[in-house]
C-alpha cells in the first residue's frame, strides 16, 4: 500500500447528482490515484448510494490538498476527527486558518455528534457557541468567538438533483438555455411557480429596471397581485422607472408601449423622483392616490415586503432606498430566510449579491437577455442557478399567461 493514503466515504445521490464523477475528476486532475473499496447503489428513487475510496497522494502535502477539495464536494474522512476552532483575538478578525463556508448544507462534528450549521451561506466563517454552530459574516465576529479552523470535523452535503416537482430543472438538463422553445420553457417555469406557491413555498423576485424598459412590468405587477410573489428585492432604478412608467407612461423617457421618445422625456425619471419626494415615500404616493398601478403599487397594496438597496449610480435615491450597503445586505438576508424559489430577472449585480446569500438547496431561476449574467452568477458559486437566456419583455408575459391557465 502507498504511504500517503487516506480513506474517505461519500453518501447521497452520487450518480444522478454527479457527485462521484466530481470526486473522481478532482483526484485525477490533481495527479492522484484512488481505489474504490466499497460501492453500493441506491435501488429506489429515495435510496442513498454509498462509496468508500482510498485516496492516494504523491506526498502528504499533495494528499492534503486533494482531501481539502474532496471534503468540499461532500466526502468525509473515515477517521473522523472533531471540529477544531480558535478564538477570535479581535472584533471582525478571523484566525489565519479559518474555514471558509460553501452554500451547501454543512455540519460540524462537536462533542460526539454532528451539528447542523445555521444560516449557511458561502464565503463566511462558522462560530460555535453553546453546542450550536452558525454561519457568520466577518463584520459580526466578536472578540472571543470560537471560529472553526481547518477542514477536519466538517461535513458538506451537496443538494441532490430534483426528482419531483421542480419540472423546469428536470426539463432543461443544463445550466443555461437560449435555444430551447421559449413557450415550453415558460410553461415549465409557470408550473414550478404555481406548485411552489400551492405547497406554501416562499417565492422571491429579484428585479432590475429592464423589467420596465422591456414592457414586462405589467406582468410582474399582475403576478404580485395574484399572490405569486412574496418578496421583492431590487435597487433604486426598478422602483423609479416603475413609478415613471405608472405615472408618465415612459421608462427613461421612452414610451414603453410603442418605443418612441417622449417630448422632453429625458427629464421624466427625474420627475418620477420628484413625485416620490413630494409624497414622502412610495406608500404615501399610494395613499394619496398619486400612484395607482405598477410593481411598487401592487407591493404596497398587497403588503408585500420589498428591499431597495442603493448604489453609487442612483439618482435621488428615493426615500424608500436603503443607502447603507451593510444595512441593505442585512435586510436582504432577513427577507430571504426560508425562500423556496428565487426568480432573478434582468439584474446582474443584485442577482449575484442575492445568490451569495442563499443556501444551495434553494431553487434559482435567472432570466436575462445576456448570457454573461447567469455565467457570472454561477462562476461566483451559485452553481444551482438555472439560466434562461431570453428577452424579459417577451418571456415574463408568457409565464403569466401559463399561470393564468393553471389558476382557472
């Protein structure tokens, strides 16, 4: 037997979720070797598969490097050790060898048992306190917190491929699509939205101003009114252009209905800002009947929570926008809790930001005319996202049309 070896085991839906393939690829790509010592395949849909591998490295450093990546894919050591931690020496400062989290379900082995890590998100650390483990951003670390370090005593469980229910994820079979029939994809998305809501699931919409520019705002507003959207996450721009369209019929000075430029239309978005400031807030605009339709109107009328996060590019911004980026981040996290389906429409930056806050078992659908949006989202770790490359103004009305058929 080679000197530098280590036994690992993997449990789960290893074949259809491609976990075992990823394990093999990592070992081979890194120039290592392995022996399959045990492999049991689940025979029914809900049965888990099991594999035991002996990983062989060229030296201890090489072996440790492979194991570190294998643990991130869900492998665990046969020689299970308890999790290690060190105290934070300062507020907002982690130990040098801190463990950086993924967005997959994570457990730590502490005091003889596996403990689930609460509030799991990518690129954070794990704090252990009172027999509980929690995923914590660096800004919330306090001096004396016990921070998990190293890779030992940590178990990652990648989500399985959907087997029932999320039809669009089964139908697509790949991460992005620009060539499949739009009508059929819209139908599958509608079925998933309808089924998620019927099962009591929380649906979050992350939206950008192109929703308004392309003429999809009426459809989004209708989805909110019909009860298929539970939370709206956006920035200043979506709200301002939605209000511009609802009050003046334009978006960035262009008549949305026919695509022509309005007379003096260049000032319309500033006029919309002025309307909000004059009323005091979006809710006051609705109360005073200054705003009678649109996405923001439906949010107010249906009491749908919304978070508008500010940026350096914002005009205004309107009073409802949170200008403190740290506070906006916290508010995003609060309303994303327990989300079952997140639909990201025509916004790269807000989509990436939201994706970074979600555990890997939350279904994500990204709709954008630009394929780079979904590519960048997945490159930054939100690999479970399903990308639909399509014109938002054409696609969203199709989804609404299909949902209406289901509700008859």
